[in-house]
């Protein structure tokens, strides 16, 4: 029987070897090639264009010009040159992210950001956003817009020789700090919203609203009218059908005003709503209104420091 066992073992070994050879013999052993990249580039994730001499070249009047719709950003601080604007936006549907960098005037630069699109202002048809950075020291305005539909967000606009911001068209100015400018902090010509801003120590008005159908709410205006003009104010309104709500105004100079609404039916400065504001430091000039305005009651009770009026629309004076 021993020879039979040896034959069976030999056959089993042959079957195992044959199966192993069959398993290892399938498919090519040649590598398919180098591994392909699996990560997306930054341009694929968020396609944006840098503001520089290559991508946004300027001319004799502007250092840089954004002439096509798209998303743009700064890669470094920009320092102005003599008799030129810093950045001109000349296209609709543009977002400019200063990316935390500064737009600084040196050698007599004119406008920090100049926004002028051919055919504008056309109300409701423009869409331009500027956000996240510092604009300082320009000979004219920090930001000047001749376009409707501009939004400024999270900007620090300071030390410009005239207005910090001037809007000829309508727009939104939100969560900005506007300080130490040689003219008004913010000047808007109506159809606008100014909210959540800190506006301080500007030589002219903190906010000058020179038009209708706007909302000025939730701002802090501190120590504006450093030029001590009797006609200036923390918030100055020359227009109709505006809403001035929830602002806090302090010390707009001894001869100035807290909230002033220009009284002129001839110029249409009527039907402005003034509610829930607080003004201090201007004495009898904390509030100055003409006729034909819609005003919550003004409460002044500095003797006791106790609020006795429960009217939810009341303004405070102290």
C-alpha cells in the first residue's frame, strides 16, 4: 500500500502547483503609468484674478483697472502714485476682496477706489462688492462711486483728505470703520443703507444723507464735526422718506448737532422716520428737526437716570 500513497501525494502536489501557476499568471505586470493628481488647484476651487500690472493694467489716470466682470483680490499692499487713482472698477458684476491688505496713498494719489461703469448710474442693474481691507490717505475720497448697486463690507477707511466714502448712486455700506477723514465720514445720495458702522472724528458730518428712500440704522457716530461747523451733525439728513433708527451719536462739537434734518418743504425734506436713537453731548442741539417729520418722542431725564416713558419708538437725549 505504500506505493499507492506516494502516487496520491504526487498528484495532489501537482494540482497545487498548477493552481498557483494559474493564479499568478493572469494580467500584465507592467505599471499603468505615473499616478494622476487627485487634488484641485486653488483656481479650480475659487477662481479669482489678482490685481496687478499683468492682470489689471492701468493707464495715465489709474494704477490698476478692473474692466471685466469677475472676482479679484489683492496679493499685497498697494501704495499710490502721484496724480493717479489706486483702483478703478469699470465693469459690472465685480467682487474686489482686499484680502486684508491696504490701499495706501503716497505721493499725492487721488481716489483710493474709483467706481465708474459706462452708462451708470442705472438703478438696479449694477452689482459691485468691495470688502476686507484698509483704504487710507488719499487726496480726494477713500471710495468714490458713480454707480448704483455697490456694497462696501468690512473696510477701514481713514485719513483721507476729503470724504471717506462718497456714493453718487445708491448702495450698501455695512460693518465699516470710517474715521479721521478731512470731509464727511460717509456721503450718500439716497436709495442706500448704512448700517453697523463705526464713524468717528471726521471733520465734517459723520453721515450725510442727501437723498430719499434710505435706511440709516445701528451706527455709532463718535466725535464727528471736528471742524466745528454749526450746520454739521453726527447724522445730517437732506431728503425725504428715510428711516433713521437705532443709532448712537456722541459729541459732534459744541456748535454742531446730533441728528439734524434739514427743514425745507421746497426741497422735499419731509416724512423722515426718526426712532430709537440716542444722542449725547450736543445739549439742545442733540436733535434738530423741521416740520413734517415722523419722530418718536424724545426722552431727556438726566436728573434721575430713570426711563419713565414706555414708548418703544422713543429717542433719548442726554
